C-alpha cells in the first residue's frame, strides 16, 4: 500500500512529466507556426510571380497579334500588287 508521501511523490513525478510534455508541445507549436508563416510567405511570392507571368503572357499575346496583323496586311498588299500586275 502506498503511503501519503509515496502518493505525493508519484503525483509530483506525473506533474513534472506533464510540464515537460507541455513544454515540448509549446516548442513544437512555435516551430509549426514558423513553418506555416514561411509557407504562407512562399505561397504569396509564388502567387505574385504567377500574376506577373500572366501579365507578361498577355503583353506577349498582344504583341504577337499586332505583328501577325501587320504581316497579314503586308501579305494582302503583296497579293493586291500581284493581282494588279496580272
């Protein structure tokens, strides 16, 4: 049978173990929060990069449409000139 002193010692050991475990959990929570902030920042950077690339693609599409339109005009002029010669 456990004495009062033995019960108190066992309880104290359990409390110390809980405190140790709680400290470990808090440390892990801080690490996970830091990793989450880093992941959020990385995601924000990727989203910004993606938006920038989309803007660049839109600009390039516009430029290509313009160049293709100009080439088409040149072809039509050439076709008109050749049709006029025949």
